[in-house]
C-alpha cells in the first residue's frame, strides 16, 4: 500500500465546493471504479493539489490563484493512439509511483487515459510546470496542453451504462 497524501475533489465542473481528501493511490483507484453518474458533466473532478477558500467572481474555487500547494501531477492523454497497457509499461520502466486509468471518454478504438503521480511531499505551485514537462518527456511528449494548467481538474468515474474504467497501480 502506498502512502496517503492530500488532494481535492470537486463535486462537479462548477467547483462551488471543494473537498480536501487524504488517501492512498489504492483508495483513489477504488473511488474511480465505484463512481457512477448519469452523464459526464455530472461526474466529480480530481486534482492533486490543495485549494484555499477564495472563490473567483463566479464563485468557483477551482482557479489558479486559489491553489495553495501541489501534491502531484495529472497527465491527460487524448491522443487516441497509445493504449493504457503501453502507458503502464512506460511508467513502470521509468519507476514512477502512479495510478493510470481510462477516462470517461475512452474506448478501445480511441484510447484516452490519465496518469496521477503523487509527489513525495507537498510542493509550491510554481514547481508544477517543470515537473509536468519532465513527466511529459518520459512519455515522449504526448500529454494534452491542459496538463500544464495549474488548476485544471479531471473528471473521474464512469457514466451509467458505460464500461467501467480500467486502472493500473504502480
């Protein structure tokens, strides 16, 4: 079992509420597997960061100025060419501590997945870009540009009736 760390869950894309969580990668994998909603826009979002309580003018808590610390990285792959198994092999060869899982819009013909890599300790937000670039380099430059957005959070779980997400822990 890996070490627990802090991260944030937003109940929906509007992020009017933010829930600081403390869990292991194994517990996050279980949460991803058991989360089911009627549509993608109803799914919760995850971010390996800790947010403050300062809302944007629209009331959203998910914005760059509200990120207090990062606790890891999220890489978003929407390239539809590299499958989860190949991504796991790359991460394993690099010795990464990670959770890889298929995204809600994944299909076997058009693979889409995410990688969550917790840091060994909480870090200042300014360190994120360089670390994300290093992770992207390990994977040959495949991650979507939004992977560098400081407050970008990602849907997790599945839409009711859809195939459950696949995941792999390293």
